[in-house]
């Protein structure tokens, strides 16, 4: 007899998913911080062991009341066992005792306390001994909990390249025996940018998944916003750039509730019911944006945050200050040119000055679903529906997630 | 209703090399399987056994011979058991078929044994 799909299952699915993604990386972070970056492998083995214990015991015993705390204890004991075989084992046993289990309690969506473990580990893994790409890649894997294919999508790279880079990074860190500690202020600036980049990519994966059934994975966004805010308020890491970064993430996250409609179809910015945007996050983002203006530096985070703020404050797509958005993209293009910026700028230009100008400014869409979709929309607005169709079809075949594919399907049918 | 012993055999540490995602997927399935049965009152009891660290006692020529075992290096050990409630052997077998233990490793296997009734 097959067990019926009862109400119990969804909650178990959520629980185990959350544990796999959040706790696993959090537990590794907490352990690695105590053990040193050279022992990240020990921390990972210990957490793997804890997950294995969960797999073999929970079906018999049921899920413990505080699963994360259970996993933390089992992982800690395993780490002790592994280290007892080494000379330093006994000494570390004392150091390890105070590890508190990762708290599952959250007082609200974005107002959890700063988790020093994760922030410290982020800075530690963004070590200058590693190449800039390796820092971000390693941080995304070790601290942010992204998978290799997700990292590859975020960094516009190949999974095999990412996997090799990770292996090399691990070896390098272990060979140099890097200690995990919040770096002193004088070296901080060098590392903070890699941390912000990693958090931005982690956020992006949550905001616009690189593949799969769901367009968004809000847990990634929640985590990235939380860490970005921690960065912005931490006495050592606070800076105008960190505030701008926190503003960008909070303002963008405010639109999460409307990214996908109730029918499971992705919604374009202009079709989203703006009254459902998260006002609390908008307020929070604007606060950080204001604080970000206290210095004289203008970073990519300032520019991106400004664009997000213009959208957040506009009563509708039609009433958006598109000319200002184009102007900010022009600046962004100067400091940080990329095909993504070029595409977004062209879309804004089309909204500011009409589809003909937008179309002319679009980069060649080759292989990019968003490029084809933008081309198709401008062509449609120009009455060139036959040409538009080809681009809609191309975009549909390239769509990365199911809700986006459904949206293009709908546009093709209309 | 009758009771059956569901014996789960496996190689020790057979799951140690599973990737994290796969492991969590299997955990989810396994817990869902057990909890659904529990909710229906089909599970009377069950325990996970350690893969090693036990004792084996045998008689040899009128003398008791005690040895350590099973060892973690063993190919096949009794990893755990459930006592399940079922109408008949067919239902008990169906429960065992659905048990994610079977899908966890090719060498995993299960045994369903009716528990003798006093009447």
C-alpha cells in the first residue's frame, strides 16, 4: 500500500530542504571557524556525517524537536572524533565545547541578529591567497551554499571550470593554513568587494534561478539580505559601499512577492501588482541608500541601488522615471560594462524614448533568452509581429525556468 | 491484523559517499515513508542498529565462544528493523517494497518475517 499524500509531507519536504541548504552551510561555517580554514574539509566531513546520521536515524526515531541543534551536536562530536586522531585533538576539544547550535529561531523575516560566524567565514574564504574569481566561487560554495551549476550560471562559466577552481582553492587554503578570523581593518577593503560580489550572486540565484521549476528561491535572498545588512552595520565592515549593497538587495527583494503570479506564470515588472511589494523592505532599502551617500565614493552598488530605488518608488511602470534609469545605466556601463548592463540599459531606453530606440540599442540577443524576449517585445510594439514571433520562440526554447517559459508561451498564443 | 518484522540489511556505511543533495532527498523520502505509516498506526516499533561494536555468542563443543561482531568491514549486516502491523504478508511486503531503504544502495535488501501469534 502506497502511503497517501497527506498534509504531513509538504512540511517535511520544507524542513529537510531548509536543513540541507541553510543548516548544512551554517554548520560548516560554525565548525570551520573554530577549526581554521585549513580544516574546512574536516568541518564538511563532520557535517556530512551528521546528515548521514539523520538519514539513518530519523526514519526510526522521528525528526528531533530541534533538528538543527541535533545536527550541530552530532557534527561537533564527529569533528572532535576526527581531530582526536591528530595531535591537536585534545586541545581543540576544549575550544570546541562552546559551539552553540545554530539557532532556528527568527524573530522576523529580515531582522535576525548578525551571525558573526558566517560573516567571518565569508571574509576568511575571500582570502588574497586566492585569485579574485576563486574567492567568490569558494565563498558561494562554502558559505552561501550554492551548488556548482548554480555558481557556474551566476558567474557565466562552465560547471567543470567551477569544480576545478573549487578543488584548487581548497588545496591552496589548506596548504597555506589560513586562520579564519575577521581580517584587520587595513586589509578589509580588499576582501569586502569579493564578499559583496558573492552575496550579490547568491541573491541573484534566489531572485532569478538559473534553472528549474521555480523562478525564485526566497531563502537565498533572505540569507543574502541578512548577511549584506550584517556587513553594513558591522563596526569593521560598514562603509558606503556596504550600505549601497544592502540597499540594492533589500529594494530588489521587495519585489519578490510579485515575480510570479498566482497562476505560476512569471510577471514582467510592468505587470506586477505594486501594492504587493514589501513596504518594510523598501523602507529598509531606502534607509541604507541614504546612509550610503555619506562618503564621496560612487560604486556599482550605489548605481544599482539607485535604479532599484527608482522602481520601488514609482507608482506604476508608465510613471517610472526611465530617463533617469538610462542615465544611471550609462554611468554603470562606464565602470562595469557587461552584456547584462547593456541589455537592461536598452530596455530602459526603449521605455524612455520608444521601442525603436530601444531596439536599436539592444545588443545581439544570440543565446540569451532575455535578449530575445526584449527584442520580441519591442518588435511587437512596433507592429512587426511576424519578426517578433521568431524571437519569442527563441526565448521560449532558451527559458531557464518553468514560470518564464509559461510567460513566453502565453505571449506566443496571444 | 498481524505483526511482521521488517529486517533491513545493508553494507555498513553504504551511504557515506552520497552527495549532500541526494542524501537529503533520501532522508526526506525515508521520513515521509515512516511518518505516513506511523500516522496510520502501522508501525509498532523499530530501531536503528549500529553497524559494528556488538558481540556474537556461539556454542562450540559444549563451550560458549564469544567474539566481536559484526565488523564495520562486513559486507552485509542487519542495519535496523521495524515491527509493522499489516493485514497479511502481501501488505507487509508492499510496505517493505516502498521502504526507501531498498532504493538507497543496490546491495541493500530486506526481509519480511511474520511474527508468531500466541493464539
